[in-house]
C-alpha cells in the first residue's frame, strides 16, 4: 500500500516509516499538518494521522477530509487514551484509533483490517480465475487449469507485489500508469517503461489474461478475474 504518515515526533515517525517500508509499503512521512495537506492529493491507500501537531489538529483535518467525501481509511495515532477521546476520534471519521505507545506489528494488522473493510473484502483472500491472492499474507498461488492438482506458490519481487496489490485493490477500475508509478514508488520519466516491465513479468508468472491493457488509459484487473 501507499501510505501517508503524519507524525511530528522524529524518533517515532522515522521508526514507523522504516518499519512500514520494510513490510513492503510505500510511505511518505510528514511532520507538519501543512505538509500533509499538500501531499494528500496523492493516491494514498490509507492515512496514519497524529492528533496533536505543532501547526494544528490532526483530528480537525480528519473531519475536513470526511466533509470533502474523502473515504480513504484513516488511523488516528495518539497518546490520548481516555474513552471519550477514542469515541471522539472515531465519531470524527477515523476508521481506527491506536493509543501510543504501540507495537508497529499491531499498527500493520489494524491497517490491513481497515483497508479490507474499506475495499469491501471480509478477509485478505481473493480468487481471480486460477489465481489465489492473500493480501494480508502477501502470497500468491496459481492453480492448474481445470482445478486438478494443488496450487503452486508464485514468488514475486517487492515491486511486482506492490503493483499487483494496487490493481487488485482497484479491481474493475482502470488505473492510470502515472497512478501505478506513484503507488509503487514514484519511478520518473527517465524510467518510463518500468511499469510495462513489471506488468509483463506479472503476466508471465500469472497468465496474460489477469491484467488488461486499456489502450491510452492504463491497466485493469477485471472483477470476474
């Protein structure tokens, strides 16, 4: 996933950013509300928002985003541990509320949970034709055609997985090449064929029919796989 982390504490922010990147996510870290507002137009899959910031309230920003019909998953990260604070955070539009200090593994688990709910997926598993995808375990299996025999696990590189995850989470929708570039790490124009290379590798490993090219627009995974 591509994540926006808004956290003013330099030690905590750096630690969370590095942990999430090690888990395979793309993370942009902002330490001020002003910076986060400028960055929020990027195609983030989820926002991780601190409540109290040097230049404003993360909670008020969450309220503003919801008034603007921004439906992306939002996790509040805060030291406020009173019941009334948790209720306020959730009623203001946050999808989950994590009290500091917390273990980064719990943050990742909650992040996956809210993202599944937002996508309307009760679990992290998807079946697309002969392919089984576990978004939570970050694993892919290819079943023999006709359903005979056991499925074989397919090894993907980190970039291939990020690209597949981005398309699966938007199944049925056309995803522009520029959006995919941002989601998998923001490769620039000097490497304009990088996405095409990753798409070709995914088709080679998982079958050509999995990903459609919509000429002049982008790529799409059909809803019916």
